[in-house]
């Protein structure tokens, strides 16, 4: 378990997908550009099997904004899109109402 103070360190916010492209070295990965309201960043996500680029474009998503960047198959990923895994596959978590990029999840 983690304490409340540790959980508060995680910056979970809304972001808007502004661009999507195939990862050059991975069949299951997409490179998703998101607008956090303060900056644009790229997130590498293993969702290609479940979402088309067109389905993602303009979509609001929930991200971990302060995750330490990681290089995934040669591409820097500066966050994580939150999703749920079910028997049917992956489902991206999204706000149920329109929100501005950068809204804090509490």
C-alpha cells in the first residue's frame, strides 16, 4: 500500500490528443502527442490493436503527467495514458464531460 502523501505526488491530469503516429520499431505501439494545457508531449502507448489513429485524434484522455520519461524502443515517452484492461481488451479512461487539458484528477 501507499500512503495518501505518496499518492498526492502523482500528477494525474486530462490531456487532449493532438497527433498520433505509428511507432517506427514496434507493431503494437503508437506515439501519441498530447496537449496538457501547459505543454505538448509524446507518450508511447501499447494501444494500436485497440484504437485507430482516427479514433484517438482530438480525444480527451487521462494521463500520469509527472512520470519519469522512459525510452521505449528508441522513442522517448513522457507520460502514461491511463487505461483499463478487460477480457475484451484495453479501454482508455476518459472524462465523461468536456474538460480543458490540464484539469487535475482528484
